[in-house]
C-alpha cells in the first residue's frame, strides 16, 4: 500500500493514528471515525506512534493480543472497501482459522473464480492480520506470494505470521 501523493512527509504523523512495533514490522494503523480502514506493514526501523484516538488504542490492544495468542479473535469495526470479488475473497479468508491454511486454488474453486484473481484480491487486502491473507498459500503447499510480492520483506512477514500460528 503506497502513500497518497497529497500527503506531505511532514504530515506523516497525521496519516496514521498509531504505529506499533512487532517482531516482523511496524504496523501503521489508520482509522476513520468508528472504523478501522487500514493496517500497513512498515519497515522495522519506522518510528512508532502512540495511539491518537480510542479506536486506534483498541486496534493496538487487539493486535498485541494476537501477538501474544495467535488464536485471538478480533472484534473491530472494519471499513472493507473493494470490488464484489475482493469482498467475497476476503470473507472466505476471514473464516480460515488460526493454525490452518487454504490454497488460492481451493478458494477460487469455492468462489467460481481463478487462483490468480484470488491472489490479486489477497494483495489488495487493506486489513492484513485481521483479514488473514497470510493463511492463503499455493496449492502445492508452497508459501505463495504476499503483498503482491514473490520474495523479500513481504514473504519474511508471511513466514513469521505462519510460524507464529504454528502452521
């Protein structure tokens, strides 16, 4: 997820309502009113930011609970903005339990779609961890892609999350 072109570097503190450090990245949290709108993976050396509102505080609290207990169930008001296909994929992903995975192909079959389209919807997920796209892997059991990448930092994050959930 890239930054909007109209956001100046000096206003980045206003762009996120919290930034919390995790073992794999800094998570940039964005809220809008009563809704969680985005969670972004930021480089590990990104400065943290204390929560700026009560919803951001609750998001941070629940993310920390997940980091302590991978079976934690999130209870947040989500603003899920996407195409009908993306929303169907995200709903299918939300029901994959912690400690389990599902393949792009299996989800595609259930939704009468194609594995590549499922992968693209995963890459467009603006609420990772809460909508656990890291639990979607290749049909052959390989890790697949993550955040529209096939290697590097994104796959390191996916591996960490899957190990955390003992997959």
